[in-house]
């Protein structure tokens, strides 16, 4: 393995501001997403900024430029962190925080700063039609998908459908020493039965009834994020699961969990990983990212960047993988051309 800081655009370390490795790992993963990087490096985001929520996206854009175009081995994310902690005081302290919670906050802030609204006409069950407001942004275009829930009354067999948007899927980990990502997905999408206090109110029966719920993906995002639920709470007892979870580098097929084909290519390739080593309340976050120009994998540990072989992505950190970023294999972006143009 060899250290690679500064040799290519986008290979830039991030200063640890004091227990901010969780932030650095997430930022490295987001800044390595080609389409997101292209959007900010090209300056397209400036035209979409809302004046009242512009600080976070502007700071993120500056950080993205420093990491891709600054030509430095390492930069400080202090400017972005300072903006975000105003909105989320939890991140103002120099104590370890959860990378998944930080990711949610970043995606929310960027969406709010860059969203645009449009009206879409929908036809309800009753006669007539009505309009609803749809808010979209580069974040929803890349990361937002939709789950469909088919709920079947066990008394009258009537099935109703409900949907819910998501930007990541929190996958339970089976009680094993070792398992695969597919095992986690099977566990997440398995059919559930609702009984006792979880009964549904069936409109056809007019009363509460037992029911089954089948979950599927009705719309998959271009970038799908899996949150592996390693941190478990049972009453006052808390623990971290160190299960070996094996995940593929490519050809992850989501069609078995889909209610219909959601893109031409239903297979996904691994793009980035956030790792957590250590215990529940004390540990360290690092990231693995595939570089869109060199097509190589790199380990990002705050200021330090190391080129790693493909095999290391799958074998060295299977007990620590926490967030997995997969990109649809039909999805690509001209990040290589953009970086070359900016260097000339």
C-alpha cells in the first residue's frame, strides 16, 4: 500500500478538528460521488441556492473545490463544520458522534438549500384531481428512492398499498458470526405479520384486523446507501455488533427486492464505505472510496490517504463496515473531463 495525498484531484485529506473523524469519513464518501462533485465543481449549485438556507451548500461547495482543485495534500473542513453546528448543536462539541446521523443532517441541509418546487397533478380514488407540490434537488435526484408496502388483511384478503421515500436503508444484521449483505437485505424485506397491538384498521372490514406487510423497492435511487445497524440498544444495555458482513464490489442485484424494474440496469457497484472500528462509545471512523478518475480504491483516515487493492475493500474491514454507498451500474458522470478542464 502506498500513500497518495495530493497526486490526483480529489485525493485530499481532511484535518481532524478533534473527534471529527465521523465527519471526515462521510465527507470523503460524498465528495467522491461523481455526479455530486460535478454539480458543485461546475458551479451549477450557485443558481439553485436559496438565500435563507445558502450557508451550508455554499460551504460544502467551497470544501468540494478545495478537495478537488486546491492541489493540497490536506485541507480543513472547519468552515463547513462551523456552518453545520449552528443548525445542529450536537456537532458543536468535540465528542464522537454517529456518522449516519451526520450524513442525514448533511443531506437534509443540502436538499433544503438547493430544492426547487413543482406542482404535479394526481388523481385520488374519489372523482376529480388535485395538485401536490413536489420538492426536488440534486440530493433527491441522486439519493432518494421509494419503498412500497403491500398490506393484506388476513380476514378479507384486501390489499392496500402505501409508499414512503428514503435516502438510505437501515438493514438489520442477522444473529450470526458472519453473513452477507444479501442476508441483511433478505431480513429487511421479509414479510411481516401484524398482530395484537400492531393490527391495522381494515377499511373493508371496518375493524382492526391482523395483516401481513410485504416491503419492496418501487423506485431505487442512482446512489443507494445501506446503513448496517451495528449499534444495538436493549433497555439500558447497549452494544456494538462486530459481525463479519461480506458485500460485493459489483453486480449487487436489487431486482429480487423490487416491485418492478426501476432502471435499465438493476445491478449496483460499490462506490464508498464508511468504517467504524472500536467500541460503542469510543471508536474511529475511516472511509474507503473509489476514485472516479484513477478507478482505484483508497483508504481515507483523516489526513492520511492510502491506495489499497480491491481485495482489501472486501476482506480487511468486514467487521467494521457501517455505511455502504452503491451506484447503479448504468449511472456515470463526466467528472474526469471536468477536473481536466479546471486544471488547464
